[in-house]
């Protein structure tokens, strides 16, 4: 390999590293400052609006196409249909009920238009990723399946439970919004028990400081490899992400293969 080709390869590698570092910088900043921050209008949103304003004909064409498609939806002539793999609209009522079917078609038409406008703005990588995050989350949140007033699954649950499902949902919503981060919880706080449902691989803390703890997992094989394996978790995750339920634990598997496994955990872990 010549010196020139070597320099080109080095420059390419540095460029890729810089791209990766930019993504990591954005991820860690968001983790530190809070996810809600990304939904507030900022310079990326302004550049997105400017990018569309510079293409009035394209913008008008997108809006006109959307209006025409919504007219077809209202008239029952639209051919838009949800993907068969889209579990949000798996219930037959979404396609069998004329009102719900038109609601889904209108939603999909708007979502496609928003995605096309995102591409039309021709933003740089960072702005494009920020706006993609915001727009995709807003689109997902606006899905008809998230609307309890028209969701077939929601109404079936209300009927089957005699209204108790609605009361439980309202109680859970109030509970979730009463404490930070004030968003709907994915699972109950007591849904998992450490040592049983997760972080179940036997081990012990070898050293503890104000910064971290060093955990060693018990070997289960007669012999182990000479060189140990140290797991350093990402700053946005806990160490036990690698030690989930038995049968789905990477640490459990590594120990069973004869590895000496160590992991770094937070100092408050008990």
C-alpha cells in the first residue's frame, strides 16, 4: 500500500470516527439534559422550516397531494392500507369498520407526507436526525391505535372488564404523571425482583468505592480461561442489561463457557 493510499485510509477512518463521535455526543447530551428537550423548537426546527420555505413549489405539491388523497379517503376511493406487519392495526375492526378504516388511511397519508417533507428539506446529518426523531415520535403518538376513544382493543377491554380497565388506566396515568419523568410507565415499579427476574447470575462485590463497584461472577466450570472478561456497561445503561432473566443472560452464558466474568456496577448497587 502506498503512502498516499495509507493517508486516504487514515482520513476515511478519522471521518467515520468523527461521525460516530457526533452521534455519541448527541446521545449522551440528550441523556443528561432530558428527552423532552428534543421536542422543543430549536435551530434544527428553524432550519427545517427554512428548507421547506426555499421550495415553495415542492411544499405546495405535497400539500395538494395530501388534500387530494384525503378527499379520496373521505369518498372511500383511497387505496392506502396499513402494512400487514403493523400490529397497531391488526384488529379486523381497523379495516372492517368504514369510519375506522378511513381514520387509518388519513393517518397514513399524513404520516407519509410528513416523511416526504422531511426528505424535501435536505438537512445536514445532525439536523436531519434530530427532526427525524421529533417527527417520528409525534407521528407514532398520533396513531389512531393510541386514541382510547376509537381503539377497538380499548373498547373491548372496557366491555370485558365492565369499565374497570378504564378506571385502572386513569389511575395509572395519574400515578405516572405525579412523579418525574412524568411519562407513562412501561412496567410497574415492582414488576421485577433483582436476583430473580433480572441480575440472577450468582456473584459478589469485590471492591466498592464512591465511583463504582467491581462484581465477580461465580465460575461454574472446573476450569476457566486464563484471561478474565471485564464488562463495562454504557453510561446510559445499568450493568445488569447483560444479566437478564435466566436463559436470556449474556453473563450466565459466558460463565457457562468457562470465562472469568467481572462487571462494573454503580456504587449504590446492593
